[in-house]
C-alpha cells in the first residue's frame, strides 16, 4: 500500500520545521517525487485547509511554509474541579480513609 503524497509532503515540512516552497519542491524532487506545480500548490492548500501547515508570502515569488503547533492550554480552575470531584468520589465509599 502506497503512502499518499500528502503525508510525505507533511513529513518533509514537519522534519524541517519551516522552509520555503522552492526548498520543499527541491527536496521532493531529490527524493524522486515528480510533482507538477499545480499538484504541489493543491497539496499545500489541502494541508493548510486541514490546519496542519501555515503558508505565508515572504516575497513576490517566495512562500514560507511552517508546521502549525497547537499549544494545549491548561485551565487551573478545571484542574482544581477535577481534583475536588475525585476526592468527593473517593470519599463517597464507606470506610475509605486516605
């Protein structure tokens, strides 16, 4: 079973962190992935729509491609509520002492 080219392109971007479109195109050509410019742009657009990458114009002819990292925000109040609920649950058993 062949790996979809979209996964390969995303892996290349993820490996580099951020790179330009020409660097990515050359890296894919080096690994013998023959893509037309239209197919390449479609893959980038698909990955951007999926929320995996961000594509921004640097100059008139150059685009910067980078992986989107999601920072998981920890809600302190939510954590406190979970701890209280766990303690209440454990205390609801008769004869349980901590």
